[in-house]
C-alpha cells in the first residue's frame, strides 16, 4: 500500500510546516500530533502484504500456513506502544504550556524571548 | 519574512529527503526472518491466538516494560507541574439530568467492556492498552457528571504501584521457572483458543491494563481537578 | 473499491490537517485533529491491523481530544482571571 506511505509522509510534512510557522503554542502541539499520526501510518503500511489477513488465529487461519497468510505482526506491536506514549507526551507538553501561560501570561511563541539570538 | 523562508527551506529539504524513499518503496511480499519465526512457532510456543499480543507481551516484553516506565515518568512529571494552586473554589457548571442518569446507567457497562477487552487480549483484537483506555474514558464520564465519587489519589497510586510490582514479579517468575524474563510458560498453556490458556499472558496483560488505566485516569483527573 | 475509500479518506485527512493548523477557532481545530486520528483508524482496519485500529480510535481520537480540551479550559480560565 504505497499510497498510504505517501499519505503518511504528506502528514509529516504538513505537521512540520505547522510546527515551524504557527505562533500559537497549542497549534504547535497539534502539529506534533499530526506528525505522530503520520509516522504511525508509515510504520503500519510498511508491514502490510497484499491480500493477507490479520495475525489472529481462528477457524479460518490455521497455524500451518500462517507464514503465507498473515501480515507482519511486529509493526503493529511497535505502533501499539508508540500510540500510548504519544498520548502521554502530548499531555506533558500541554501541561507545560499551561504552566508557561501561568508564568508569563502569553500563548504566543514570539513572546518568549529568552532563547532568541 | 526571513523566518518563513527558513521554514519553507526546511520543509522542502524534508521533501527531498523523502523523495528517494518513496520512489524506492517495494511493497513487502514475504515476511521477514523474525516475523516468519513468530508466525511459524508463536502459536505453538506461547498458546495465544492473537499473534500481536504474544509479540507485545512476551517476545518484545522488555519494550512494553520500557513503555510502561515512560508512562509512569510522564504521569509523575504532570503531577509535579500541576502540584500547587488548589484554591478550592470551583464554579463548575452543574451537570444536566441527562448526563447524570446516562452516566449512572453507562458507567458499569463501560467498565465491564474494558475488563472484557483486556481479559480477552490473547484471543481477540484488543488487550491491556485498549482496555485501560476504555476504563479511563469511563472515569472521564464520571468527572464530567457531578456524581461525587472521589477518585482517591491514594487508591489510584496503590493500584498503579501494585500492578506494576506484580508485573515485574511475574517477569522474574518467568526468568526463574521458564525460559527468560517475562516468559509466560511457567503456567500451563491450556487448550488453544480458550480463555484460560496461553500461560501467564492474560494475567500479565490484565496487569498492564490496570496500570495503564490507573495512569491515564491519574493524568486526566489531575488536569480536571485543577481549578 | 478499497483504493477509492483510501483516496477519499486520505484527502479528508489532509484537509483536516490543514484545518487543524489554520482554523481560527481553537476548539474546532482540536476537533479536526481528533478527526484525523479517527480516519487513520479506518485505514488501519484496511491495513489488517485491528489492534492498532482499536488503540488509535480510543486514544488518538478519544483521550487526546479530551486532554486538549481540559488544557484549553485551564488556559481560558487563566485568561478570565486576568480580566477580572
């Protein structure tokens, strides 16, 4: 499914563009979560094999011919954990933004001048 | 203006990096070596019908341990950042009658569904992460309606620590009694495709589900109580 | 048939990504970002990964949106206290 890989790359590009150009801190985090979704799409789409089924054994899928009938289970397992970590990291970033707002009273990135050069 | 130019430059650079990758992608036609081994021996060795579950819980169990650790550290960080300023006065809007009765009707069903998802993780799609999230969403409903069932942080902390500790203990039991850390074969494998099968996988996944659920509830209730 | 579904979903996802970055109302932008995850979970079903689809539907479009909304609420409250 090359088209889904391309879709993932496009999402990464849009997310990066948003993170670089938007000034509002919330929008930057939204861009980050768009990048996250894109990366997950790419990883899962690389494990897909045309015409095969999900790696769950039942009456239709015996263990003998599983090698020729299932898609790759490892990308699914990796993305499973990555999604949960993505939520936790997003929550931490949001709490950090709330704290920044409390300290300085602004949500605009250009008001934070300490790191400017 | 110059900033915008730099952003455009970086994005175009990224597109140029991705171009050859996209051009050279060949769709997979056979499984890789590791996946082939998992597909051939996974069901016989571990007795779980869902191959993704056996990869997450046993073959790549250390990854999951690291993931749970990251989640724990993030929760601790959120608690640290939000620790002060509980002024006590909250002028919350009152929950409507529909929300209240809907919550009291739906809450047990949602929790039951979450428990079903993580106890059947080795047979059907789903497992600890999904079940934990479903339980956390039930608690969100509880927070939105005014039903005052204090999600006591002590209980949450105990639940989280106990499930994390038992997770490690089960892993060590696997190291002592079976092949390696987080090996599930120190319990009998049972009949393939039944609920009490696959050795310790249902227990380990339920513990992961409890831990993930408790941590997510912690994150959300910390955010929600911050008035 | 499946290719059509993927193309439609893909275009919707790209549009939603742009909306999430450029809509004026922050609340609508957050909802648009949740919609991206929801459509991604449909694509995971097509890619034969039901476990990932469940996780993405529950976490990506459910809990992430809720966490964003809570943070938005906190920030708005801060704004209100400033104005008082």
